[in-house]
């Protein structure tokens, strides 16, 4: 079987599992979380939008575990997260995250977001992209101690021209 087909299937399965997990923990759309989770989510969004690895680290514990699941990037500490953030800011210099919704209670929850920008150093295309995603987080003392980011990297790849756009009606 073709490796590209296996990768597509793996990405599809991962996204479906993430969506199922979200539906199990998500609050109804008309209910807004009023816990400290809102502040954590807003701090997380502001940290990414600061374009500063140092400012970003303020939203996380020193022993943070951060995983960008879509690209298989794992950071096991603030120092590793600093390097990851710097590479993201370099690769997507106009990186912007918009908060869609947060649901954080009892030290665990989700942050739904839209990530957009121009690919300058990831695939080196110079093209704009936008993708929806979610971060599953653990919070300790008002800071994120664990974050797993889920989004469809194939969406980004199609938007920047690295992957072909599926034909209309394709399954």
C-alpha cells in the first residue's frame, strides 16, 4: 500500500479521534465557560500572538510538556518549547491565533482556535493558510503544564500547494 495513503488514513483517524474526544468534553455552544479557564485560554492566545518566545513561556509551567501532534513536535521543558516557538515564529512570521472557545474546568480542558499566517519557512511557499484546531490542556497554578495541539496539517499543505486539492466528489 502507498505510504501517502497510510499517512492520509493516519491523519484522518487522528482527527476523528480528536473530534470524538472534544464532543465528549465540550460544553454546549450557548454556554460560555466562566472559570479561570477563560483567562488561561486568553493568555495562551496572547502568548502565541506576541511572537516572542520569552513572552510565550509566561503562559506555561517550567516543566511543560507540549506536543504539536500534527507535525510530531514534542517539547519536554520550557527551554525546548522556547526553541519550538522560535521556529514557528520564524516559519510563519505573521502567525495569528484566534480564540474560538475555551472549556477548562478542574485543571483540564480544551482551547479551540483558528491558526493562520503565511508559510515562509515551513514549506517555503510564501502562501497564506488558515486551519482550525484544538489544544487539550492541563493547568497547574494558572499556567499550562501540558498541551496537545490537534489540527489537520493536510489542510495547511493543500492551502500552500504542497498537497493537491482533492477532486470534487472524491471520497
